[in-house]
């Protein structure tokens, strides 16, 4: 980081790894946020509804072919 780092460093997960928010250069790693944040919140709710996270977001499309 350029200059003196602040007391709290805000960062984003990018395709190149974590980068400070103020100096982010790479594209965001959307898959990281889906798997680490959205999935964790969604799975308990979807379980009550009898649904699976991977099926809801369409990640199991290939598995259903077999």
C-alpha cells in the first residue's frame, strides 16, 4: 500500500488475490463471494424450502446429465 496504512484496511478478493479497496487493480473474484458469503447465508434458508444451493444457481446442470 502506498503511504501509511490506515488502522482498518478494507480489501476485496480479486482474481489476483486480496487487494486493498483503495488500490484495487484486478477484477473482483465473484465466485469467491458466492461460495464464501452468499452460499453460507442461502443454504440454511434453502434447506427449509427443500432446495439445494447448487441446483438453485444452476451449478449442477452437468451432473444431472448422468
